[in-house]
C-alpha cells in the first residue's frame, strides 16, 4: 500500500494559527492551496477568508512552492512545515 498523503504543519500567520494537516501527494500545489483555504476556513469557524489567492511557502527557506508542481515534485515531506500566506 502506498501512502498518498503526508502530514505537514501548516502555519497561517494572518490568523495566528497553526494546524497539522494531511495533504495529497498527487495534487498540484494550486489545488492544495484551495484545499487548505477551505480547511482553514472550517477550522477557524469562517474567520479565514483571504481576499487574494495565498501562496504556499517552505518555512525553513521562506521560498514559495511552484503552484504548477505536484506535492511529490516539491521538497514537501512528512513533517514539513509550510506557511499559507
């Protein structure tokens, strides 16, 4: 059985929250961002509603992830810390 999701720590500075979330390896980063927006909105009882499409960043390098790559094609691994900003 192959694991098709990984567990990451997501930081959302605009609402000063962090979450442990599972993200799918085979989805493109832009799809993952949409999933994360929806999840964070639910976690925050509708408080998180970005006006513009946020980017996803590597917390250790502060580099943005290419929205067109799949998660598998990036440096995101189990336990990675990422920022939605």
